[in-house]
């Protein structure tokens, strides 16, 4: 399971084909006069597609991405891609704490890079070099350069892969874990399954227990559950089709780059804490870098597997390792009560509601995420 260096290299033919398809896009008309009321605004999409075809420079983005240390390793017989940033620390300082950062959907390793830089090299960002982390940012199975598992995609299964990656491939005896969305579920499973190796878990979206039989929901908890159900009434369409007919929508998105971009951009705008201005948090080049990575690897369909297999997930077990929540300020979690988290975490040491940063918090608020991780993991570092 030795890790091998990896470079992103998209063939010219793939880029030429992408631009040709973009230039031949057939656009729709808006279904509602209210801006973005029925999904991606067609006029905005037209602008974004035009820039993707004739303004965006993938080769510059590829060069910037390849400045990071990328690797691939065979873990459980399947390829896992990851970025590995070694912590920069002064001589004589304790070894950096290893940290695995896990993204969600429709995201990628790109989400974590800005925060990862701050964590691996705090001195270059106004921090204490003694707070450095060794940061590992994997691509989830089925996303970009990581292969799907042989069996179902479950959060537990990914946690087992990550544990093997961190301990057997990279040789870390102890590490921390951070994530949101799917990555939050994976992070919690790491804490639940491997308390001997996991120093602590830090998430931005806490999982709701599915069992209220012994301890019924409190009024505050029930109010949140009702709020979540009401939100799902207006937002769940994308999820329902990916859970039940993923291959049908994947056939369209894998063939149409403008459709792929619309599918991704819709969730980025809705879930990002951007005040309805997507590009205030995701500039066009970064948004199109993510879209190009999905397009070039042809993995939008395999990224749906975790939705199709969602029913195979089991409730997260009680988590006894130190835990932290920095609550995402997105509609789904903005009013999440601490008591729901305390049903899962028996040692919840850090609870923060900063009121900013959405579904992709590590990208949206990298300074905030880095500071919260340093504060939580600081007392958990090995000092010998």
C-alpha cells in the first residue's frame, strides 16, 4: 500500500471536446420570473458556459493544483487519491498532529486546500508554527481520481479505508479527523470505530440520531426536525433522483458539460453562505476548476453512489473520543440544537456557532476553520 506521486494531466483532446460541447449548448428559458426560483438562472448559466468555453484557463488551474503534493495508493484493492501537506514546524518542536480532512458532495479535495495550507504552515498565515498539522485530503471513493469500493458506498466503509490509509499506508499511529456533509459522517465513524488511533473528531454538520425511542425529542429538537422536513420539501428533488434513478440523471450530466455545471452550481449557490451571490465565495475560476475535474474524470455518476447506497448506512455508534462541532450556517443546519449532538458525542468539548460559513465551510471560511481546528486539537496533541 505504498503511496505513489500523482500529477493531474487532462489530455488536450478532452479539453477540445469540452469546449466544442460548451459552444453548442442549447439553453433553456426560465420557469419563473423570480431570479433562481426554479433552479439555476439560465442567463447566469449562459455567461458561465461562455467563460468556460473561451475564457477559463484550465492549464493554469492544473498547474496550480499540481503545486500541491498529490499521491495515489491502493487501499483495500482500490485506488485512493489524496493531497498530503507535511506540517512545517521549527526545529525541536513536537511533531505535527496528522489530520484527515474529508469533503462532501458535490465537492472535491479543492474545498479543503485553503484551510489545509493554513494548518500545515501556520507561520506563513500569522500563526504559531508549533501548531502545524500534517494534513491529508483524500478524494472520496468514486470522486475524481479515487475508485469506488468493491461493495456499497457507506460512511462506515469510507472510514475503514481512511483508517487504513492513515495508519498502514502513511504510518501514523494517531490522527485527528475533520469533515462536513458526507465527510462529517465519515469523520464520526472514524471516531466511533477507532478510538485508539483517532485523537478527536471535528465536524461542521452533526448527524441526527435516528432512535428517539428511549429519549423522545425535546421541543427544541422537534422544532429543528420539523424545520429540516420543511426545508427538504423545497430542496430534496436533486437527492430523490440520485437516490432512486442515479444512472438516468448521470447519463445526461456525463454527456452535457453545461448540464453538469448547472447541477453543481445550483447546490453551490443554495448551500454556500453567500447571501445569494455565489461568486462572493466561489470565484468563477474555482467553480469551473471543480466542474472541469468532474468532467475530465467522468465521475459525476459515481459520485451519486453514496446517495443510491444511502439506505445501507447504519446509525452512527456513540462516539467517546473528544468531539467538536463548528456548525455550518446553511439552511439545513443553521438551527441545529446542541442537545442533538450530545446524543451522539459523550465528550463534546467544543461547540461553536459562528454564524458564517456554509456547506463548504473550509473553502468559504478557511481562516475560521483553521482557527477552530487549532483550538480544538491543541490540547489533544502529543507533547512528548
